[in-house]
């Protein structure tokens, strides 16, 4: 398909082009021998002739005359229709009829292939504009989508007018299953050379929410438009995935006929070269070709594993991967497949990693990824780590010296995943098979690093155990199963396996560096509290046993509240409510009976979108955090958050830890939006919420009445 210029119009109720549209047409239509109109009313010959002459007059009155013009309808012989299309300089798909009748006419006259492959500029208006998309809907006929011509990647709803309630309602209904661009009359999309421009008022409609199209929307459309051509994905639907803060790439799920087929990755940060991406994708392709359980790279139509595009004058690198069969275990609420022991899960994860390492040992790269010490050296880390974290710098420098003494024999050192965890592989819940993806961080390092990363991520399975020693032992039990699976594929020298604690420290250093780099990219000052758990392990040479271990070891534990906590909860709430003006209730104003609190806690525990967490010291509640989900299905993806901490435990990081736990639980429960209100002069609370990714969305005026004064509340939310 060699289309140089495309235009999508909504309608021209006054039968004239606007000045802005005319300027663009004059710029692009420099060769004007023949313009061919294709009707959407194949049998209405008199109307077709009138519309053909009338629409041609719109061009002519602006000085855009063609040597000849004509219309294709049922009267046109197939051989003539095909010749007209092949020789046209401009083809105009007309409106005023039924979309599918226009498409049927194009196929019936044998000019479909000619239209797809012709050199002409292609325009559409109304029904014709709708047919220019690959997938479209004609809501006058049905809400069922059908295949259009595939010239554009946008589904349009033409003649948008908020006063037309029926049409507006149909547009909103369309948006429940796809993104729709609602175009007012006299508006237009122009496509040329991968760039998209708009004229007039156009709105983006998703999930029944309508807003004006933004520059960001256009950039995303341009990328999608280019990518669909690069990989021949015109018949696919693109669904962007929300990235994590400071993320390196934009990820898009590519579906065909409702089935997830591919994962598209678009570089965002620009901190890696084409060689970096080639080295990664060549490795992944080698692994897949040799039977490793990885999601393979899909070449472009030009046979390339990495494609380069220009966006705002910057190079952007794009790769397409097969969609890994199965699902993240987190998306199944950390429940393994029915009827199978959890030991199988750990064994299979280790086996998948072993297969990758076995092949890596024989891999001869064309392009190379970086070596561990290229990044993990004190020249770089002294610059990255703030001077006030001096003890941490010393501890890391000490570990790096030890790392330099380790063997780099090919059986110990090679190209590794470097981010191997349950967030980067899918599980087939029918078979238990693991498929690994996201080799974005792969580098030349010790194979033990990936195994140590597996060990650390076992913390998630043992988090409910409050005793660090017991938790450490449970993590080791999980690792023993993983190592069994690993050894069915390959093995490591025993002296390397014995150094597992040292490699756990290596992973902790990577976690710290990743957090500090994220802060640097976001322009934020590092907060020691965010890395405190792992940093203290390195500084004091304490065996790592999970998040929050130091505090849990000596002072408090965090767990979900149960009905038997009701009496303690009442005592706690009546105390804490009298210690702060930032809470909804005052001292002794909580007067719900014990049985009522028990029912509340039981309902929360049984709920799929609510949870109450408590922190306890010496069996007394010292902090409480609640996530309360909504019941109606349409807003069940939202939940309200509330937290309180006893005054004698302020400034000890308990609130931060509780909020982290709540966010983790929300993700597991598929909560999309966490909402809260905070009194406007509660600076400490507002700073915490901002640090954890909440954003201000509004103000409740006079929300609180405290000490005979009205106070506003800041409304905040976090999208997960």
C-alpha cells in the first residue's frame, strides 16, 4: 500500500471546504488529472451524478480543478472501474449511504486490489471515512464491527453533535469496546508520511468518556499508524499498558479478533542504543529457536528484529514479541492452577531459568550487551548515591570488591535475564508451563544473579509470616524447589551455589540502584526510607528476609484484621481519634458496638475489593489502614483509602509501610483507582501521598469542621 496522502472528513453541511482544509488540499494536490468518486448509494444514479458534480464543485471553487471527474456506482463496468481507480490522482469515498454497500460495490467492481495499491490520494467523508479504517462500525445498521479498507488506524463517528442525543448515545456505546474519534462537521484528519494533523473539533471517546483530542493522542496515533505498517498489523487492536513510574518502555498489547497475539515495545527513555536492542532481541530469538520457554521476537515485514522510527526528531526503537501463553500469577490473585501442588510452580520456574542459562553458555553474540561492571562501579555509583548515604556507599564498595574476585568462567558467567521474577513470566494454568519475557535488562553477569533474584522474590509467598527467621527458612524452602527444576536443565559449580548470600547482596544493590535511577529520571530527591530495608541489610550485614524485616524483628507486625480484633480496634480508634485533628472523628466518638465491628471486619475479609490492615506491637493495635471498595459493578474498580497511626508511633515509617502494603493488595485485587481525602493543612500526610504516586484532583470546600473552623479537604487518587 503506497498511499502518500489520506484525508478523513466528517461532513460539509454548507458544501464548502474551510480555509484551513483548502490550504492543505492546495499543498498536497499538485497533480490533478483525474478525481474519482465512489458512492455509498450504488443504485441511486441520479443522486450519485448530482453528488459527484456537487462535490467536484467544492474543489473547483477553490481553484482545484481536475481534467476529469466521474463517479463509480452500479452502472460502471468492472474493467472501467478498475482502470479509473488505477489512473486516478485522487479517490473520494462518498457518504450519504450504507458503509457496507460501498465496500460491496468496491469488491463487486473488482477494484479492491487496485484501490489498495493505487498511487492516488484517498479521501473519505461520512460513511466513506468510516470505511477507511481497518475495523469500523456503522451504528445506523449494527454495533457489530466489520472490516474496512485498512488505510487508517482510527474508528470515527462522523457528524458529532452533543444536541443529537441518539447519535451521541450510539457513539458512547461504540466506545465501550473500542476507542472512537467523534468528529464534528468541518473537521478532518490528514495522514502523510507517518504524520497526522487535525482540523476542527475532534473528540476521543473511550469507555463512554468523551474529551477533546490532545497532542499526546495524536503522537500515539502516529506511532500506532507507523507500527501497523511496519509489522503488517492493520487488522489488530492496540491496547496500551499503564507503565510503572520511571519506566523505560511503552508497552502495548496487540490483539486480533479479541485474542491477545503480540506485545509491542516502544522505547521511551532513549538511554539505550540500537546495538543494545539488537543484542537483546538476537539473544531472545536464539533462545526461542533452540527450545527455551521464552516469548520470541517477531520480525517486521522487512525481516528486522528492531525497527527505528522518528518521533519529534528523536529515534525510537520498536520490537514486537509473541504474547506469552498464560497469565501472571499475580493476575490470578497468586493462586496456582487448580488441582496442582504449589511445589510444581516453583519447580517449573527454576526449570525455565535453567533452560535459558543452559543455552546462554553456548551463545555466541553478534551484538553484545554490557558487562556487570560497566554499570556497577563506584565511579558511577558515587555520582548516583547521595553523599548523605555514606554508610551505604561504603557497604556497596565493599561488596563490589568481593564481586571482582568471583570467577568469570563460561559455566559461571554469561548473558543473563537480570530481572527474572514472577512479573516477567506467564504460567499456562492448564499445563503449568512457564513462558519468560522482558529481557530488556539482560546483561553479562553471573548466572547466580538470576537465581538470587528468584530467591528474593520468594518473599512474596512468605510475607504473612511475622518472624524474620521463619520467613527466611520458608524462602529457602521455595528456592530449594526452584533449584531442583533448574538442575534438570543445567548446573553451576558448587562453590558458586555456596555463595548465594553474596549474590543476594548483589540483587539488593541492583534494587537500590534502580530506585535511585528512577528518582533521577523523575527529578525527585531520593528518600532513604524507600531503600531502608535493603540498605540496612547491606550496611549491617544482616541476612535479607523480606520487606519491613527490621521493624518487624524488634517492634511491630502488620497483618490483615480479623473479627477477633474488634475489641482492640474499638480501643485503638477511640484513642487515636483524640490524638489528631486530621481524622474524621474526635476522641471517643467511635461508638459502634463490638458485634458491629466484627461484622464489618468479616465482610472486609470476605470481600474481593476491600481489606483492613493493622500494625500491632505487644498485641496492641498501633496503626490501621483500610481500603474500602465500592459495590456497584461499574465502579467496583475504585476503592477509598483511610489510615491512622497512634501518635507515639509517628515518624517511624509505619504509615509509609502500611500504604505500600495497601497498594500491593489493591493491585492483587485488580483495583484500578485508589481515592482519598486529606485535610488541606495536613502537610505530612499530603507529602506521603504525593511520594507514593497520588495526585490532586480537586478540593472539597469546608469539608471538615474542627476547633470551630471550617477546613478544606484535598481529593487525591492514584491510578494503578
